[in-house]
C-alpha cells in the first residue's frame, strides 16, 4: 500500500474543482460507489468526545436521556458494530480527516509525543506518536471544498501544531474553536491559544459549550443554505476536561444517575449534548434542507468512565470493545433506510469515502483511503461491504485505571503495545511485548501474546479462545501480520534499557 499522499495541497485545490466535474472520464471511482447525480447533499458530522457506546438512550434501555439521538436513529441507520478508528481522541480525528488507518498518519497517542506512564515498567521502547496531521495529506475538507462545498469546523481539532496544519490551512473556510475568542474567530482570524484548556469551558449559561458550538454551526449553515456545505461539529463534551452541565440538567438526571452508579455530571452533560443536536436538526428543517442533508453522529472513542461501561470490557484508551466501539448513526432521507439497524462492522475511516461518494467527488490523486463507502449499506442495510476485516494499531503505552470493574489486562497499563483485527464475529488482539520478547508464535501456548474472542457470543470479551480455537486464531493472526507488513506499521521492537523487572507498580 502507498504512503500518505504528498500532493501539494495548493495544486490540489486549484485542480480539484475540474477533477470533480471530470472524474467519471479521467479515472474510475476508487471507493466502491459511483459518483451520485446532483444535487449534492449537505454533509454534517456531529462528533462527540468520549461518549460511550452504551451511553445513549437506544443503547442503554432508556437510562440515558437522549431523545434527539434516539430520533435520529429512528430516521436513519444505526450501525450496532460501529467503531472509532483509535481508542483515543487525536488519532481518531486524524483518521476521519485523512481517511487512513493510524499507521498512515502516525498519530497513535497524544501528549508528550505519546509517552505516558512509568518508563521502568515498559518492556519495549514505544513508537513515538506524531502530534499533528501532516500538511501534505489532503483532508476530506479539502476534497469536498474542491467539489464546491463550503466547509466549516466547529470545536475540537487536536491534530494541529505547526504552521500548515490548522483547520484553515487544511480545507476549512471557517474555524471556530475557542469560546472566549472574539467573534472574528469564526472567520478564521488568529489561532492564539489553540486547544488550550480555557477553550474547553463554555460560557456560564452553557458550561460545556455544546449550545455555543451548535449556534456557530447553525450560523454557518444558514449563510450557506444555497450551496452544498460540510459541517464538522466536533464537541468538547463529554470529555472529562470539558465535562459540565446546566444545573437544571443535573437536577433532572440526579436520581437515575445515582441509581445506576453513573456520574451525574456525565449523564447531565450527555443530556445537554443531545438537546444541542435537536437544535441543529430543527434548524435544518426550518431551512428546508433536511431532505438533502446527510447527517452522521458518532464519538471519537469509548467513554472515560472509571467504573466501567457494561456490558463492554474496558474504557477509553483500551483496545477492548469499551475503548473503540461507539454510537454510530447515519441519516440521509431518501437514501438511508429509516429505522434500520446494520450489524456490519464499520469504522470511521469509512466516512471519508462515504462523503466523497455522496458528493460525487473523486478520490484526490495520490490519496490512499483505507475505508469503503457506506452508501450500499445505507440503501440496503441487510447487505455487506466488500472487505473481510478492519484493523487497529497502537504501539504505545497508557497508564491503567485502577478499578478492577473496568477489566483491563493489567493494573499498570490500560493498554500496552497492541494490534487488533476484527473479522466477522471474531476479534484478535496481538500484544507486542509478549510477541517480541517471549517467543512469538512458537510460544503461543504459554506467552499470552494473543487474545481471541467471538463477539457475537461474548461481547464482553470474557472468554479468551486463543488456546481452544487455534485454527481461527492462526487465521486472524496471519491476516493481522500481513496487514501490519502491507501498511508498514511502525513496530516497537527495541528492548527498553530502563525496564526493571523487579520494579513495583
């Protein structure tokens, strides 16, 4: 497979409009779906931060109050096996914007180059993570802009550091991120204080900022109602650093949160977030744009809930289901079959090709997309996609949550270097410490390098079948190792000289 595109973004934007019109003549459409006829739909991506798979009403038997999200699901297709591209914030966002798995863009973790936790307990030298999206990568915003879309980003970006990597330099016409910046910020004036802590706190009457960000997105929609637009509404909620809620919302959920042993601020923040979605959808109806707008709702990773999120194992930062399985809804009236549920495993790297297919836009020259268009499944939810597997790669360490209810692999690190494959109902996790240092394939009977689960029978990943079903284990392991080699995933292979086997956690 090829490496990320090195096409000059200025040249791309100059030629993209022409390419969009001539795509059917110049090249085959490389994402499994022919370009659709005009009119081009508006596209809205509503992206939650740290909202768990089981923390919406339709998935929690009504425990969480999310009537707007539930209604969106009734009007669209719910993907019950929907996945984030990574178990953490920045890498998932980089994959959505680039359309590639994490080895293509190099964002695996965040903060301090991805270096977290006690070094003397790390057996391998982990791979250093990038902290920004390479400016050479043509983002989905650039591709849609080249196809005639107005493009707006509102909220958390988290993949920008050096010049050239900010939203206004990566295809967005408008970027609003900071609640206490001057109004001119919505026009892209200045980037001082980008992604600082203060940017995550909303005004007093909107403490998590969900309504403020939604209002800015609504302004953008209204001002571009006569042309196709792309809205990337990436909320700071429900991330712990931004978690807050209106007093009346906390009062509303107090009893049910207490009875379910759920943090009341988390539950109330989810309620506020849901209400803000309703506000945006109402504006779509008011503008008479609802029928020609594709809306996607999902989350960047699993919930950060120290007491766990049953029935799933693990939480954010984990490659167990609790870290990567997320709410995933797509609504497009007249295309997506209303009220349907699809069990097809899908991932957020599928969004880039889906948006291009919906817009009738070509894949930018030189760009390698790892996902597939979801349009065939939206139209026929009982159908599948032309692939066998989806993948994750996390060559880093993250400290563990101490509560045993979360059921992580060990008490020191919530995740150690690991690669994962989901193939049909089966999921395999390959742990690189044991694989590299404890005998590899020859010692699978004793080294605990591989875990294998049948998610259809065991969504909670309770029973490791790696030693019982060796044929299925070897099948998935071979597929995963081939993918690692094909995509040239960077691997932690060097022994850590600071590792102390006698050190105590």
